[in-house]
């Protein structure tokens, strides 16, 4: 038995955040019925990477990852027939996941007021960039805009080139993934409440607010007036020799900020002569631009002879925060991930047999994992809503 067996969710979302929100409960056993545009499907079907480099409705690796265990139906929600079908569908699901605008929700009869009036037992989750009523200049924002407007631009690697465009976040869709996690947690919590009260809820998730909640001490320093809140690229540059550097077989990331780090680095590099020119506490009290640049150049020279995994293993034993920058192949071959069975192999009728990431947590009684590949477009068009069992809901008056 899976944790969310018997839960049915209608996914109207068409972006990474909404589809990831749906993926998480689907991997826990919930039945996720994804509504897609006839003929072309969800826009994420058109996002890279593509199998064999060729675009197509079934070739997107991103869509394949985001939509494991789901079902797909084609439905034109711009027409009267599609909207009537949606009204019928709402009678047969526990929850709805959406990521469209407030105007779109109004057209579908899914505003907070309409849901409370017409579907009081339904859980509806709306995911947006800046809330359902965003500032006018942010109506067409992308994840890059959300990332920098949330304050996370201050967390990008130090020493960035101020002449280059703003840095993107790690993973291309960080705001969407983080919002998807929060949205999924809220949906499951609302469903738990629904089992006892029979009442639904309207949940509004703002990607910007989610990322701001993750910004830890930086936001506190901004509020306290201890950090400059400006648009300068290097406003959060801690001035130390941290950064991403090339090595013999790829790249490493190193962070140095304490005397203990410096002492460990000295042992790691076998006490080279150049380090004697630096005070032991220079990282904390005498971190000048000249010393930072000199330290970086010496680290780069040493790394030219080092493999990233060997360097990381030796450094971490000495308390130096140096890690390998892993690529996809590194992750698949990771002994830790193999031991934890983090990847599972699924067969897709077009993409073939591929390794899929599972989840970073384990529940012994109700494990979560992808068990079916993403659906082909419209492969579940045969669904007859009248044949589906209407969810049991007890509404307290």
C-alpha cells in the first residue's frame, strides 16, 4: 500500500513547478490525471533536453522526469465543451493543481470564492511567480526574474564577473522546484484535513515568497540593516577565495573562510612555501583582494594535477570544504547513490529504458518511487468520468 493510495488529483498545471508538485504525490501513489492541450500537450513537452536532439511531444527528458506515474488526457479548456468536461471532472477528484493566471482561474470557475461556493470539499492549489495578483511589470516573469527578485541573487557564487548577464540559478528551474515542493506539502496537508472535516481549501503559492523563505541569514541581515540591499553584482561577495575552479577531470568548488580551513589547506597542499606569506587568520581579518587573487592562482595551479573526486576526498578528511562539481554520469556512477538505489530504470515507449532519480527520503512502510514512465499524450483519453468513483467527503455543517 502506498501512502496516498486512493487520492485522485486533477493536474491543470503546464509548467515545471506545477508538474513537479503533481509528481511528488504521484510517486507516493496518488492518481494524477494530467489535462493537456489537444495535439501538442503541455508546454514542458517542448523543453530540452530532447532524446537524440530531436524535439517532439514525446522526446523531452524534462517532461519524462516531471510526469512519472501520471495519466494524460487531452482537453480543450478554451471551448464550452472542454469547460463542461472540467466541471464534471471536478466532481470526481480530491484536489486540483494549477499554475495559470487569476483571469484563467476565473474563466474555469476556480477562484477561491467560486471553489468555496461551488466545490466546498475540493482542495485547489495555485502556483504563480508573484502571487495571483502580481505587479504589472512582473506579469510575464520567468524563473530568472523570480530568482533575483527573491534575494537569492546575493547567494550566487562570489567573484562573479559584473560585466556578464545576471547569473541563473542552479538547476535552471530552482524557483519552480522549490515552489513545487512547498505546494505538494500544502496539498497533502489539506488532503489530510479533508479526511476529517470533509472541507477543501484554496492554496496560493508564490515562487518568490517560497525562495525568500529559504534565504536564511542573508534576509535577516538585510532586515537588520547589516547588509547592503542594492543592485550591485558583488553586494554579497564575501571577498574570500571561494569559487568554482577547473581541475584535471572537470571542476571543483572550494570555500575558505576560517583559520581551520586555512590550516587544513596547508596540510592538503603539503605546506608550500607561498603559504608562509599569509597570516594564519587572514581569511577572517586580513582578507585583501591581493591575497585572495594570489591564493586563487596557487589553488588553480595545484588543481591542474588533481582529479576532482580524489581532491574532494583528501580535502574533506582535513576539514577543507572542497567538493567535486558532478555531472550526470558522476551521479549515476556514485557509490553512495548506487547503495541507496537512488536511480530506478523505467521503460518509455519512445525514449526507451532510462535511469530516473527517485526521492531523497525513504519511508519503510509506504515507499515512494516512480513505477511508470510519463504518459504518452492523450493515452488516457478513454477515461469516462461517470465511471469513476466519486471521492467520499463528509462536510461538517
